[in-house]
C-alpha cells in the first residue's frame, strides 16, 4: 500500500513551497494564494510527476509545532519566547527538511493579532509567502502552552 497524505489535509512536496491537497475523490489540487481557492490547473504530465513524488514520500504536511508546557513571566514573555523558538528554530529545520537551506523567512506583514485575557494569536505573512500562525495560552497551573503552524488561509 502506498503512503500518501490524508485526504483534505494540505501538504508540500519537497523543494516546492506550493501547497497541495488531495480531495475526497483524490483529485490533486493546489492552493491559489492570490485567488484564495483550491483548483487543479495541471496537465497530465505535471500531475503525474507530482503524484510520483507523493508516492515516493517526497512530501511533508505543513509546518506544525506544539509545546504543551513551558514557563514564562507573563503572556507577553510567553508569546515572544514561543515565537522565537517555533519560528527561529523549528520552522527553519522544517524548511531545511523540505530542501531549502537558506531561505529568508522574516515577517513582512502582521495579518491578524488578538490578545485577550490569557490568550494570544498572531498570523504573519513571511518573505517566502507563507502564513505563519502562533497561539499561546495560559494553563490552569500558570504554565503556558503554544501552537505554531503554517496556515493557507486566515481564520
């Protein structure tokens, strides 16, 4: 049995920052960033090349990193610390695994920022075109928890 991405879950093929997805009937789609829609613009030859890379495990899901318990002085310290670790360390390693050794990933635009009570959310557009989202919240015991991930659209 061939190992392929789960249906309806976005992924990337190695050495390509495009976002792909196999839908419920296994149609190969690509996320059109400017139009904000999924579509299948591929000719048969290109689609077969992408499907071959998928079958050969030359793909990865979009970046995701979780830390379920870390300490910080306050929420501001927590989200700054978590952003530095997730983006500066783990996202860089993810890109290297995709085949991008030195890619500029500085934030070029803050798309959305929410800070309320003990919750913080930030979505930034990066130089490589990706949307990078972090969420940080306080646990009941006073520690913090964070989730960083690439998203293909803003919610």
